[in-house]
C-alpha cells in the first residue's frame, strides 16, 4: 500500500511519516514539491508504466505549484485521476478549501496534525480507493466480456455476396456495441438464395443475446426447411419457448425473410411485422414487401402467408430496420416515402443509398440500431 506525502516542510513530512509507520503504513513516500510528485509519477512520460498509488496527502501551500494546482493537473491525467487526495493545510480559508475539494480532493486535515483524526481520514480514503479499484476491475471484466460478445455477434453476420446473379450489400450501424438488428443470407443451390433481415425488440445486451440465439435457430431452419412460411413458423415456435408467464416481458422480433430464385425469376417472401421493404422490378415498377404475418413471438401460433413476385430480367430489393426510419425523420410515414422514392432508382452500393437517405453526421450516436440491405438480382 503506497501513500505519497507531499509537503515543502520536511518537519511535517517527518511527523506524518512517523504516525503512519506507527500503525503499519510503511510504504509511504515523502516528496517536498509538486515537481517531485510529478517526477515520481512520471506525468510527462505517458508511455511509461503507471505507478501504483493508493493515496496522496497533499499540502495546499507550496511554492511554485501549490496543492490546488497540483490536484488539478493530476485529475486531468487519465492514469492518475482516480487516486484519492487528502489536503493537508494550515489555512483557515474556507473558499480555498472549497476550491480544493471541488477540484477532486476527497477530504482535508488541518495542521497541527492530530494523529487520531489523520488515521481515521486515511482509513476512510483507503476504503474508498479499495471500492473504486474493485469497480474499475469489475468494469474492465464486463467490457472484456462485452467486446468478446460483440466479436461473436459480428462473426455471425454474413459477408457481402457477389455472385453472378445476386449481389447483396449491407450498411450496418448498431447504436451500441451489441445490437438487436441481424441479417443473414444463404445460398441454397446454384439458383436459389435465402435472405433475412430481423430486428429484435429493444437494443443492447438483451436484444443481442436473443439475436444470437435466434440466429443459431435460423441457420438450421433455412438449410432444412427453406420455405418462407415454414421458416417463420419455426422461428415463432422457438420464440414462444422463451415466454415466461412469471415475467411481463414478451420477447418478439420483426423480420423480412425471402427466397430468390434466379431460374424461375421469382421472389418469395414473408414480412413478419417489419417495415416495408421495396422491390424495383425491371427498372419500371416498384412494389412494397408488406405482406405475411404479425411479428414473431407475439403468439404461440401465427397465421403466415407468403407472397410471390415475378420479374423478367432484374430486380432490386431494399430492406431496412425501423431505426433507419426513426433517424430519417420524426414522422416515419415521411421516411417511408423518402425510401420508396429512392428505391425507384438503381443503386450499386448500399452505403451510397444510405448517404442519400441520411447525412453522415446522423449516421452515428442514434438511439436505435440501423440496418440497410441492398440486393441486386439478374436473371
């Protein structure tokens, strides 16, 4: 346990050090100025290993750099800002003491030093430091686990697809490291592709955990079942298993699941309570993807109907989550019109379309996850 004693008066340092040694605080370091303090901590060497310090007893009245200024410098330093500081002063100036405490000092003791009072205040400060260290380590552990979970979740996302007859691109903007939006595509055979975009209720940790769970179910369902109606029903069956009557939370998600057949030139889809996607057919006609079922997870049994769209030569499909609607305009109906109008144009890059929908400065720090998927299909 390291306690730094900073005072330009060596007699005061000697007295405090003796008091500390008498009760077993033997790792104190005496320093006679703020400059010595900064040298000891290597403030000007940010790449050096930080010194472990549990507490600083800091005199206010010192030449060149006083205790208040020294405290201000320490609190501005990321490596040492959490070290508790107790001011030691002979001042009877309440304004100065208030300034010292406002800058980050946790307590003060006046000269001449009273042994009982000094040790009591040190014990309190060290308890606070121990609690702060525990919380810091706990936060680091949580952050490590969140980063790991983020990497796992991102690894489940499909890479861009650039086959001869189908190209899929995505612009994915989570509001948090862990997100509630998920997309996945799978090549069934040489001419059939399954694509899904889903949006789990909420966002953050709980939504991302549900996303990862449902993605594992989804991957198997798409490979074995394929048909949009049966896949949506299977996902609903698994979501229903999560419902706990003792909890008021109803887990659900919205989704668009579609199967593109470049041989038959068809797009089979189910929209499960999701914002309308749009398909531009042969550069002449646009249709909303707005039919199918309610959101997945609301009821144990749901009625699902798929729709089949035909195209002659090519089709462009634009899918998105409601976070994008909310970011474009406060009125989501206006956002829908904006997306529909732009979906009538040909796009080769999802990011170009996103930039047209939403300025760059609004593409970050949004309250909800945003995802835009662009598919271009050729016969």
